[in-house]
């Protein structure tokens, strides 16, 4: 039986809230050095939010509280927001909402990660992401 308060993707049992914050911060902190080799084209962070327990509360918090924090991070070049829709087969989407944050370079992402504004964004994610979040970091080709 799985404890719903712990993450299933880590070999170490970590409370869900801590895992969300640590996962988001770790992606940026640990990957920034490796991405320093990235060529022109930029860097993108993709946040894939799982189905929330209460979509209405999620949307209210996401739009009214979380995204204004994201928009305060001046190093972000561009932001794209999307909502998952069923596929051609009618199956529900694997993710509820997708947020993409674009940076001109790995250095710009590293600079953003060092700001107080970015730290607020990271600390805020566990407050509303009741369905979990998967963070992807990619080089734009």
C-alpha cells in the first residue's frame, strides 16, 4: 500500500510537499551547470501538472497567485500556458495543465534561480499542485 503523502518516484520516502519543492529546485540547481554547454536557442522549463483534487481551486490559485509570482521573474523571456485536452481516442490527457518558461540561455536560467522572486515561485508550487507536477528541462533546438 502506498502512502499518499509520500512521493512514489523517489527511492527515499519524502513528503509530497517537500518533494515538489525539492524537485523543482533541484532541476534548476543541478542542471544549470550541465546546461552551460547549451548552444544558441535557449532553455525551456516545462511544468506538467497532474489532475488537481479540485480544478476550480487550482485555477483560481494558479491564475491569481502563482502566475503573478512567475511574471515577477524578469529573466523569463517568454511564458506559455496550456490546458490538456482529450486525445483523438477520447482518453483524458496525461496532464491537467502545462506551463512553459523560456530563457535565452542556461546562464539566464541560473541567474533567475538565484533571485528571491524565483525562490517564491518554487516555494509556491506545493501550495496548489495537489495532483503533483513533473518538471522537464530542455535545450531548444
